[in-house]
């Protein structure tokens, strides 16, 4: 079970691994997590350049940074080479793309353990964040989650999933409803971070807000991003607003007062508050505290 709060990873910003200047700027982006990308964000003939740049970056990470992940390549012949450059003590986790086979994840887990031993990393295993980007991966979610104790999160790769399904991705995202529910349910059932897909139009702030709101209402705890200007909107959706916080405090206070007098439920503002609802109110206040 991961020993970090999934709510500390509301935003995960992709940065191409072969662009050191963008990587340096990403530390001040406000993102909860920076994902150094060795996969789709890097063209084929720049893979080694990206590996070397990421290796150099990870070898001299300053303090006080957001979580740092590295997205490796999906092909075993490539990710095995990625591990030689991506494994450092400052790396929080790896993002594994196009996850579809538990057998492949078990192989990655073993290779990662060997890489940690070579680098002298002990005490805190590097986590895995699984990108679900194919129909096969979606159907195999239970076995994927069970394949490695390192797994700390599930993420939706919407563009590749739509490609695999032969469908178009729309602004409203209706075509992703089933996939989103499956990933959010699997993540929540296993205590993992539930990370929603990138909203690709980084100039459409209203669309991003609506898309993120849908994800939050489905149980997602964070969202992938491709541009720093998306971070603020993502955080604003995942953080409870002032009215929500105030209502939660007042309702919880009424419930606790009723409990102290021996009553298990209480009517508050036209709503009945019982223990399950009280737990949800405590969760709102906890998210508000973590977001400060």
C-alpha cells in the first residue's frame, strides 16, 4: 500500500526529457509532480539524448522539488535501457506506458529491483504508475494492479485508448466514460492514486475546468497536464472551495454534537447527516488542509 497521500498528486506535468530548459522551468510550475518523459514526448532519434539529459538532471536534483517521475518507453528493449539512466534516489516513481500484461509488469518490477540494488537505493522502493491506454489494458486491470506491490497509481491515456478503439476524442469526453469509471474504481478499490487523462487543448481553460470537474466527480484524485498554464485550473477543481469547506465544517460540527448526545444522525440544512456522510465531510476538510 502506498505510504503517500494521493491528494498530494493533483497535477502531473509532462516535460520532454530532451529539453533541459523546460525541465528547469518545470520546478517552478506549481505542479505537484513533474514527469520527465522518455516516451511519446521524445522523437525516436533523440531517445539517447533524452536519457542522458534526464540522467544528468536526476543526478543533481535541488531540494524542495515536487514529486519526480520518469515516463519510460513501453518496448522492453527500450525501457531496459531507460532504467540505466532513470533510476536515482530522487526519483519517486516510474510511469509505465501502455500497460496491458501482468507478465510484462512483473518483468519490469524485477528489473527495477536490480537497478535499485546497483544504484544503492534502499528503504524506499521506486513506485510504479500504470498508464492504461489500450482496450486490453482496460480489461486486464485486476491482474495489472495485482502484478506489483510497487504500483501506486493508475492513469488514463485517453489519446492512445481512442486510437486503439478507432474512435475520436471529443471535448465533452462522453466516449471515455466507461474507461474513466473502470480506472477510478480500480484505483479506489486498491488504495491507489486515480489520475485522469491529459486535456490536450491547453488554451481552452473552460474545457479543462469542465473536464477536470467530471474527473473529480468520478473519483479521480489527479490529472495529467501538458502545459504549466493548466496547473492552476486543475488545482482549483481538486481543492474544495471556501463554501464547500465552510459547509463541511458546520455540518460535521452538528453531527459530532448529535453523537455526543447519543444520536447517530442529525438533520442539517435540510439534509440528513450520518456516519458515511460525516466521513466524506472529514475527507473534504483533509483535502483542504493538504492543499494549503
